[in-house]
C-alpha cells in the first residue's frame, strides 16, 4: 500500500471515530427542556337592542318628558375574552375588550340637564374599552392574588353581566344609575374560597374622580375614562362576602370606601389657609370627600326558578363642597356640573319561571316569563340646603319574556313603565327587543 493510500485510510478511520463519538455524546446528553403547557380559552358575548319609546328624551321639563313616538337601534356591545394560563406555575392572564355602540369615534349628544346644549362625546360615539386585563397567581388551593384591571366587587353586575345572566333586555337600571355600569378599576385583588361555602374578596384599587358626580347619576360618572392615565392618589378598598354553600343560591354583601378629591384632573378642591407655600400643590391639604357604598345581593337559579335582587346605599361626605366646586368647572371637561346628593339608594329585583317544558320545548330551550322592579333615588335624603328633586326618584316596572337556546343564543322582549317621584311628571313607556349570544 502506498503512502498516500495509507494516509487516506487513516483519515477516513479518524473521521468515522469522530462522528461516532459525537453521536454517542449526543445520545447521552439530556434532552432540551420542554416548554410548559399553555392553556388558552376564548369567550365573549354580544348584545343588540331595538327599542320603541312613547316619550321624548327631555325629562327636565316642568311636566316631565313630552309625548312622542320614536325608535332607536343600538349595537350595544361586543365583548371578546381571552384567558391564557400556565397551570404548572399557578398563573393565569385574563383579558376582556368591549366594543360599545358599533365602534369608535366622536358623536354629538344632546344634554338636557345642561339646558339642552349639544356636547361632543368622544366615548359615546362608540368606544373600545379594556375592561379586564390582569395576571392571577394561585397561592394555595383556594387563594388567588390578582394584579391589573378587574371588576369592582360591588353590586350584582360584577358577577352577572352577560346577557344570559339576567332576564331583562337591559342591565338593571337602578344599579347603573347610581354606580358605574360593570365597574372596573386597577389594583390588587385577593380571593379566598373559605370553608363552609364562603367566598371572600378583598380589593385595593384607584378611587373615583369627584368632578363627574351629579344630581342625575350620583357617582356613576366619576369612573375615570376621560383621560389617558388613571389617577390613584386617592385609593379605595373593597370587601365582599358571598355564601355559595346552597345549590343554586348565592347571597352576600359588599362594602366600598375611598376618598375622591385627589383624583380630580386639577388640584382644585383644596383647603385655604394663611401663609400658604406657593411652591406646594396643596400646602394646606385637600378637602376630604370619602365615599361609602354598602350593598346586599341575592342570586337564585334553582329548578325552573330564576331570581336576582339588590339593595345598595351610598354616602358621600362633604357633598356640598364638591358640588360648589363642580359648579365652576370648565365646559370642556364634559361633566354635568349639577349638585351631588349626600346619599343615594338603589333597589332592584327580577323573578322568572321557565315554562319551556310546559309548552313542549326540549332541554336545549329555556323560556322565562319574568317581572322586574327597579327603584333609584340619586337624591336620597339629601342635606337641607339641597332641594330634594322628585325627578331623580325613578321607579320602573317591567314585564317580559327571555328565551335562551343551550345557554348560548338569547332573545328577549319586554315592556317597561317608568314613573318619576311625583304625579306632576308624565309616565314613560318603553318596548324593547334584544338579541345576542354568550359563549
């Protein structure tokens, strides 16, 4: 064998040995770490409204709204939900985006409480809202800590806000006249499923903005949505307890407490004093205007029966000082600037019975004739200096029927009769048809 052939053979044998060694090392090496399983859940719901009214929109006239015959159609809301979780680490992220009134943009609104002025409403022309965006960590078998944006645990709409959760064509009017509709804020939330069927919720969140408080809507327009940033100089605490040990029955109570003056767009509700330091924003401190809200609630879904009920009371301290300052706010802030009451009261309840089996419909169908009562007084027992205007006491009687197919598709029809707090005001009648889905 020649020298060159021998050299070639040795090189070939060396290459084979090297490949064999590399292959053996690769087989003995531990496999690369696998990514933990990620769970994804997609949900959502939608609601369309068709309404007929026999009255005009202006309730501020001496005799109440005028007689009229008008209709309104509304793409009320489309909500998309996404949940992503890492069960191995006890982590879950939840996001909920709501499209209201068909999209985004600006529109004109005719505001009768402001003497019939036209106002530009950017958010009412249609809006996209992030109502929930939080990260939750399981701390134990029954304890969860969340941080981000979530629903405030007050009232019934924090739990039952989908169109399949309530029988009426609209969410209860009493609750949404007093506090924000499906109220969401940012902060920390701790939930504990305690023994004996008790579910406890505690929240530390940003407070409301008192520039939005008014006679007509009490504190509901204090929800911070007018600016890019959420002011949290004044925080609020929420505590809620629900009893869930009885099949199909949930009842409980909640409490909310937090100041409202330091979340105003400008530091304009401050105490006056002599020799104030001009280099300090509020050298003598702020006027305190804490808000307290208490409620008791009930939900029943047992056999063919469905029912819900709520009693909610609220108190605003130093409401007169808030009202005096709000009366001098700029028109550009887009608030009502009417005096806010010291107290507010909301009551509502609905009761329905499933007649689907009685009319020959199968298990996939539910048909609930129902009755509902809403009562809201946004000037409940006000201070002596504030005229107790009866137009802000509203009672709504509703009868209707709600049909659901497999708990997903829904169609509802109802008739409501609204009376204000004095016989001097003309009653108002409304017929509504709604349709939607929840999945």
